C-alpha cells in the first residue's frame, strides 16, 4: 500500500483558514490504487489549508485500506465492510446527520482540491446565512499527467494560480482540461440544520450520478438556492474508473438515477415536503422504491 507523503506546504500552519464550525464527510472506496493516491493528497490538502475542521473519511468496501493513512494525518476514519454497491447517498446522510458535530457540513469527493480563497468566501457565505454553497464557480478542471503527479507530491494549489486554471481548455490532451463548465458535484457545503429539514440526500440514488443535482434542485424548490464562488475553479485529480464503473449494473443504476432525477424534478414543493415528512427519501436502492407515498407521487413503473 502506498505510504502517505509528509507535507507541510508553503503556508505556515498558523495561516490556515479558521474552520472550527465545519465538518467534512469523504465517502471512499478503494477500487483502484489511484483512488488511494488521490485521497492521500486530498487529506494533506485539507489538513494544511483548514484549521480545526472536523474531517471524517467513511470507507466502504470489501477491504479497508485508508485507516493507517487517516491515523497518520489525524483524520477520523470509519470502516464499513461491504461487498455490494457503493451507496454514496446513504454514507453522506449518515456522516452529515449523525456523525458530524459542527454547524456546517461538506460533502467532499476523494479527488478534488479547493482554492484557499474559495474556502474563505464559502465559509463566509455560510456564516452569513446561506444554506448551500459551492466553493467554486462551476468549472470542473481535470489535472492529468505531470500536473497530477506534482499535486500528489505537493497538493498546494499555489502552483496553479486560479486565473491560469480558469483558462483551461475544454478539449485537448493537456495536463489541465475543463471537463464540465457547470458542475454541481465534487464539493458541496451545507448548513446542517437546513440539510436535515430538506431531507438530505435521496437514498434511492446509488453509486454516482444525478444525486447532487437532485438535492440542489430540491433545496432550491424549498427556498434554499445554492450560491457559487465566482472566478475560482475546482481542481480534480484524474483517475481511471474502477471496475464498478464499467459494469453493466452501474450503467443500469445511472439510467435509473437519471429517471429518478427527472421524476423528482416534476414534484411541487408541497409534494417534496410530504415525502420528507414521511421519511421516504430514505429508501433502498432501485429498481423501485418501496410501496408508499414516494411510489404514489412518482407513479413509479419500475
């Protein structure tokens, strides 16, 4: 197993951003070595950028790989042995609602880096009363090749100024490419009380795909539109997809996620409120929700 590289970064530890009111949940599954490499860089990035944040890695998989890494970096680690599907939405709900203790929470992927100025502005927005904040402007930039290697060795974004990253092309074979100009994934910051009131993540979404878009649309319909940090992109550490991504079952789940996203988008605020009150966003994985209010409202066909 790769060993965590020691990293202090160019910022003195006393210059870290005050984040004692923030908890971060990172769902993790080790499906390829690159996932572990990216997680190591992300944790070093977070612990040297943020002061006093609560960081929680929930590792879900057939084998557990990240316990020693988390221990070395002073990060809390929870193991969830599981040979089945990676149920990201359920992991995030457990972490954000039951395990974190801070006022604000971040849903955080294992392979993304956030600029310090975006952290500062995003936290200021939460403290000023915003319920949902993306700590970037929507540009999701993929770091590849030699640039990814440099960031694994030293996950400090000072080596890629934000204005330079903003200019990353949307096509090409360079080391930095914008793969999505309007992303709603990667990192999302929530006021935890509002997150709970709006039902959290919809657990009928399994794996990856449309779950972040659905919760954003739902919270917006319930009066909590999300806010972005202008002119600062997100940096994604590239990785091959694990076998679970290539399996026909994942593509089937993605299609079901898409169908559920579209169905949820047709509901009114009143219908959403009823579903949340009934606890029916906490349902098992597709092909069909359990019988009840959710199935009735969506007229689910299976």
